C-alpha cells in the first residue's frame, strides 16, 4: 500500500482569501521527488511569481535527500510550475491587479505518482478579518462543547 503524501500550507488560508485554485505540476530533480515521498517538504513561505511568461514557485523548502551524493539538490531553489497556457494567461492578468498574489496551498503526489502543487489566486485579508475568523472558530467550538453534554 502506498503512503499518501499531502503537505498543506495552513497559514495561507488564514492570511489570504482564496478566490480560485489550480493544480500545477512541478519540475523537479531526482533527489527532490525522493525527499517529497518521504514527506520532507514545507510550503510555509511559498508563493508564485512570473518570469519570462512562466510561473515559478519560490520559498518552498524540500529537505536534502539523505542518501544523495554530490548531485543532491538545493533545498530552497525556485521551481518551475507546469500549467496550461490559458491558465497561465488568466493567472498573470489577475496577479497584476492590486492586492492579488498567488500562493501555494498544498503539495501532494497524484495517483500516477507525479508531484503536484495546488496554488490559489489570493487576496490578502485585513487584520479585522482574521480576528473575526478566530472569533467564529471559538464560538463554533464552544457551541459544540455545549451540545456535547
């Protein structure tokens, strides 16, 4: 049985309102995919940017592979994302608008064994939005506690 790998960026949904999501492929080296399959990756500060009409992922950390030799990868390098041209055009147009950014939401291995990353077109939340979200979660948890007894 294959181990299911799914690495989430929990801070992304807290700090941003996600308006649209896309699933993109990742261009990786051999030791990077081996580290991901061991679950040694982090999306904490990961975001996307455009360079030469291509979408790149910056800030994703993939730990060096333990059995790697001098051919091991650099943990924080920029990685190219693989999307369709029409998706790239749409993301580029939206990301140029004020307040929008593209963030990595989760990293997973597909059924075919390919590493995929779910990215989201996001707008930053204001401080009061975050406080309201925390308040709603607390109320919901308190209500569940009351109904439990």
